[in-house]
C-alpha cells in the first residue's frame, strides 16, 4: 500500500468520523431539548398536584365533625 493510498484511506475515515460525530451531536441536542421539556412538565405537574392536595385537605377539614361528637 503506497503512502498516497494510506493518506487517502485516513482522510476518508476522518470524513466518516466527522459525519458520525455530527450526527451523534444532533441527536444529543434533540434529546437534551426533550429532557428539558419533560423537566418543565414534571415541575408543572408537581405544582398542580400540591395545589390539589391542599384543596382536598381543606375539604376534609370542613367535612370532619366537631370534636364533641
């Protein structure tokens, strides 16, 4: 294998690796966006759950009979 062939082979491998790295980076960026969106949704759900739990606690307190019964 001549030097020119080896250099050509290395250049072709480098180009393939660059394409692969770019594709992996694109996927990683997309997944990070999904994770951030899911974190925001989870925070909103937790806040909503806490609000609803507070409402149910208030209703339970109102429905309880007075202590002298």
